[in-house]
C-alpha cells in the first residue's frame, strides 16, 4: 500500500477530514463519521479519537505523538452517549496538544 492508497483509506474512514489536514498513522477511531478535522491540522503518529459523541478538532491544530480525544467509552456508556450522557469534545482552532495528551468530556 502506497502513500496515496493510505490517504484514500484514511479519508474513507474519516469523511469529515479537511482536504489539507494531515494525520500520520496509526490513526484509531470508533466510528470515524463523528470526527471533524479542520483545515491545516496536523496530528503526529498515534492519534486516537474515540468518537462515541462528536469530536471537533479545529483548523490549524497540532498534536504530538500518542494524543487522544475521547469520552467515556465502555459498553454501557455508548448507549448513554447517544442519549445525552456524553458531551461533544472540541479542540479550538490553532491549539496544540502535548505528548500522551487526552481531551475528554463527559457528564458526571
């Protein structure tokens, strides 16, 4: 599999990926369709986005290796996430996440 094939595969898994966003493999998601990645965003190796609820990564964001965006993601919370227990996760435009950084959001 070449670089063009890998990009095509990534974009089929993440339909809301901006045309000039670059995510280096491996990229892990639950569904993919709930992840929106803005223009000019760069994620270094190992991004994990557990998208039980919507995840928005703004324009021109940067992430270093092993960053993650997640919600409570257990079998029982998936059902609750769809009924409003989990809130969307958002990264503002122009932000940077650090190594092994996690962004999470869930109601208590």
